[in-house]
C-alpha cells in the first residue's frame, strides 16, 4: 500500500504510515456516489486513547467493470488533492492502490445537495440568506484558489460537490476528478487536457458549455449561481414548470410513450438559461443572495465576476446580514 501525506495545519497528530484496514462494503456507511465510484465513511478505531477523525473513502464501484478511465481519474484526483491546501477544499488523507484502490479524504457532515433533498422531503422552507451567503463566500474562495493558484477549472460545480459542516460553519468544495487546465488568462487550455474533455452536469452547465463558446474560469461561476438558486427554490435547476408552459406540456404529450421524451426535451431546452426567481422568495429579504445569483448567471461569461471578486462581495454581504440580525 502506498500512501502520501499533505501538511496538516494545527495540532492534529495523524500518522499516515499506518496500514489501513478497510471493512467489506456492507459494513461501511455510504455517504454518496458518482459515475463509477462510491464514497464511503471509514470510522477509524481509537489509538493510544486518542479519538481519530473519520475519513471519507472514494472507491471504484464494484458493480462497474474495471475501467481505466475511472482508475486514472481517481489517481489524478489523489495527486491533485495532496498538492492543495485551502480551508474550503476537502483535505487529502491517503491514497491506496494495492488490493483496493481508494482515495481517503477528510469527512464532512453532509453534502449541500443532500441537505436540499432533505428539506424538500420535509416540505421545509428556503435556506436563510446568511446560509446562502456563507456558501457563496466559502466556495468562491475555494474557486479563487483553484483558478489562480492551481490554474484549473473545477468542471463540475453543483450542490452535491459542496460539503457543509454544522450550521454552515464551514463549506468545502470536493470532487476534483474532472478538472481542466487553465492558462494564465483563465482560459481553458485544450492542448493540455488530454483526449477526454468533460464540462460538468448539464442542468448546471453554463451557456458556453451548452451552446458552444470559450471555456474559462467564469464557467465555474455560472453553476455556483445556480447552486445559490437551488437553496432558494429547493429544486434542481431547470426542473420547474412555468404556469405559461402548462398548455405546452399538455399539447406536446400525445400518449404515455411520448411522456419521458417530451419532458426531457422540455427541460433540456432550458439548460444554459437563467431560471426565474421562485415566487415564494422575497426580493427584499433575499436581496443579497439574489444579487449574487443574477451576476453569476450573466449569459456572457465576461460579465460574470471572478471568483476573487465574488468571494469579497459575498463576505461583505454576509457581514452586513449578520449585523442586521
């Protein structure tokens, strides 16, 4: 087993030379999943009277046939994570490639996507403005680090790739398996990307991804804006049916066999557009989150703020919001 260590700030004492015993999957709690991978929680036994923090393990899904693409992607993500150090980026813990290929990361409480799903199930209300602004400030800070220090595009920004600790005490960006290289001007360098190119999950994708155009650092800003919208709307982007479109849906579905195809076409036509503000959201109460949502979802990428400026604006708004309370 080969493991690597990244510098850990503070007084936490962690020994990365320990052999890691991974129980069979049925004895692990699944935290999430993605294409070809599962993310499981590893609860580590106490040692010498010390409590050891749990880890999140990203492992290849055993139900998927061995695939070099997934294997290479996991190795590349491990290599990238161990080179990064930022308070709003999930921390690297270990990488093993003997019997079981795994990437060990710090475990956080919940993904924002799961939190949104839970609130939908409970018929809850929109997240508070301060919670939305905290996500904007923390994740914009993480993106600024990625875009400027690491010169990479995250490539798959969405609520499920944001981890939240506590009551939005800290938000962290995760899942770096499909990052893309940026040049010194923040523009995607296709010559360095290899044979495969991935531009995120369609419902969150920016107009330049859906319709073709220059991919740059601002391409990560659009889906962050949609994530802020999700926290207000409590639904994934582009899944709402506008009142004016009810007749279109009725007329377009001639029989049950046409239903799935018609629905897919209806929603996919909206990809790369700015969704309407939910009717239950007060423009006065949510003035700051809405302002960020609007500027992040400008159709022209040049009109969107950089991650650096977005982080500053969100932080200032958050301070104002907290003082107001």
